[in-house]
C-alpha cells in the first residue's frame, strides 16, 4: 500500500509540474516571437538561427536534440534507467528557443521530454523495473498539458513506442499524471486551438464511408511524402555534418518569408483555417499542408528541437480544408468541419503509427462524438503506411 501511495503522489506531482511547465514554455515562446518578428528581415534571420543555434547548443552542451518522441522511444527501448533529467530539461529549453526564433515545431516534443525528465527525477523512489512506466507517465502528462487533451496524451504515450502495439503496462500510471496535468494547464492558460462546432451532422451512409476512405487515401499519400522528406534529410545530414543546420536554416528562412503561416507553432494559421477566416483555395490549402511539413522536417532534421505532433495536426487540418474546398467546387455536399477533423486524425495515425491517439484527438480536440469517419480514414491511412513512420526507433 505504501508503494502505491508513493507512486500516486509522484504521478500527481509530475502532472502539476507539467501543467506549470507548459505555461512557462508558451510564455517564453510568445516573448521570443514578439522579439523576432519586427520585420521581414528579422523573421528571415531568426528563422535561419532557429536551426543553427539549437544545433550548436545541443552538440556542445550535451542536451538531447531532434524530435522529442524519438528520444523517448529510443530510451524506452534502450535503457530507461539512463534517461537523463538534465539533458531532458535542456531539450525543453532548446525547443523553446527553436520555436521562438521561428522554427516549425510543436510543444508536445519538449513537453514529452519535460514530463519524462521530471518523472525521472523521482527515480530513487521507484523500483528499477518501473522506470519505463515512469517515463511514459511523464510523457503522457506532457502531451496532456501541451495539447489540452488527457485521453490523447495517455494513448500517445502508450502507442508511440510501437508501430503495431501499445505499452499496456503503463496505462494505469499514465492516467493520474495526464489528468492532473490537464487540470493544472486548464487553470493556467486557455486552449490555443479554437474549435468551431459543425453546422450539421451527417448520417453514416455509403457517401460518408466513401468520403472517409478518400480522406484516408489522401492522408496516406501526404504521410508517405513527409516520411520520405524526413528520411532524405536524415541521409543528407549524415553527409553534410556541420553544414546541415546552415543549409536547413537558409531554406527554412526562405519558406517562412514566402509562407509566414508555417512559422513557429502556427496557431494563428490553424485557427484561421478552422474558422474559415484564412481565405485560401483548395490548391493553396493543400500547398500549405505540404510547406508546413517541409518546414518542420527542415527544423527537426536540420538541427532544431521540438515536436512533430502539432505540425502534423496543422498539416492535416490544412489538407482537410483543401479537400472540403475541392469537394465543394466539384458539387459534393460535405461537412467541412468533419472533413478537417478526419484528415487531421488520419494524418497523425499514418505518420506516427498512433491509431488510438488519432481517434482520441478527434473526440477531444474537435468535439465529435461519432468516431466512424475518423476510424475509417485513420485505419485506411494507418494500414497503407504501416511500414513507415516519422518516429525513429519504433518497433
């Protein structure tokens, strides 16, 4: 009983720490964005530095780098006991710098590392055989706080180590930390993504099934493109070495000047697309999804640090809006909000091999109680891309 109480207390503390850590992270990023976006020239210069400076800091100060989910996965499958709290908190700080300067990445990567790092700080009170569960509980809390979605955080932490399975043993550990992190974050800061309810609900019929499968096919295609770009940049980095952050930063600077919506976290663009306030045609919206994916790949593989969860959702939202615009232009009647949420969910399932997470995201983040379209689209995209993932080290 004493062991259970101690573990529960630790998980609650981790949840509170993640809620506070999320608040601090966003405030730092917002302050940096305000300082670095005074002119087009400053946007370009700081976007260039968003890969160069984090690369130097990570390389010479020994902190973790790249995608936060990848580091967690490699630690879970390697030796969880060796996961280092100091290096994880350093990653959290470097990610804030990457995004604040203009790099395209999400808050969930640093929050995963922050949560796992805080959890690991309590290792002396936990049995060594529970080290993996503790890391994943911290990761679940980080996602829950960073994305305001406890169920999504729990499933993501359990699914992300594998392409075809879950780390079921960590489930009961992830629940208290994720829920407390969510409550704490709700008390400190409002959600960044504003979801607008659908105007109407479509019955599950042959038409909806066909639309859902079509969205799954489109998401699978974009996911394979993203995987190819990520893998290609990884191979290029091995050859360029120290020149990689310079080359990536230069290309990233060009992209954020030409497409300012892809800079940083991108919440303004996401909310603009969801509300229909960003007046873009179908081709422009699909191009926005592709460019966001390119900018994120350049950031993460080019030397910066941050998450790929939010950029994937961003690209999925843009893709879904583009598909809805295209369907409307062709004379088909579709629920725009449903298409957008379905595309975001299925793209996440395809890129990260997180099928349960994608359904939870659709329900929590977009407010849909009918999961059938998301199940159909996500399963289609997941199965078509089962061999490939943007998360290195998944088994």
